[in-house]
């Protein structure tokens, strides 16, 4: 057998089955992913000081209420497009949102939350829901703190950008 024949035989017997197996394995992994955008239903975002999460957004209804700089409660409708939601879904996946604990809060002496900003973020899918409650004063795990802050900032910026875009 010539050298060329040996290389072709090697490719057919070892490399081709390996590539076929990889395609098969990863296609199943992607198909069975726990949080797929195809199953995405809604995003809920709430924030405020302490236990008072007076600022609320729900992507399913588009309802958004927030306290403006003059301490007035403003109620408006903000409709995120599919591209906006896809961006937020991918950002959550990139930052490891699915692995965050449900409560990312600082321990206080009396057991009650401090009067610091608190955020509630929920991604709802057909079969699963993932939510977190994040305290801005959390300092125990710097990587988790940075990832949670980044995701919350992205969600907040997206909502405000869409609100400003719709107003103009």
C-alpha cells in the first residue's frame, strides 16, 4: 500500500468516525440545553432600595414602572424586540447566570436587608425558570458580584435604551 493509500485509510477509519461522533454528541447537547432561546417566554426585572422593589419591568406585557429623578412614579410601556431579548439571553449565558445562586445577598447583623439597592431578575422559559435576588452590597465572591452587576447593568441599559428609542 502506498503512503497516500495509508493516509486515506487512516482518515476514513479514525478521523471520520471521530468527526461524525462529535457532530452527533454536540447536536444532542444543544438540542437538550436547559435554557434555550426557542423556549424563552419572558424576562422580569425589579429593583429598589432594601425590600422595596418599586421599579418593575415585565417583558411579556411590556409594563415598566420606575421612580424618576423627581420621586414620581412613572408607568409606561416598553416593548423589547426579539433581537433585544436574544441579546439579553446570550449575555446571561455568557456570564453564567444559570449557575448563580438564587440569593446573592450580604449578611447583616439583624438579618434584615440593608437599605442598599436590591435587584430581582427572572428569566422564564417553557419548562424552567431561573431567578436571582442580588444585593449591591454583596462582597463575598468578587467574580460572582462582578458577573451579577454586569448582567443587571446590561438588562437595565437595554430597558432604558428601548424606552428612550420608543419615546423618540
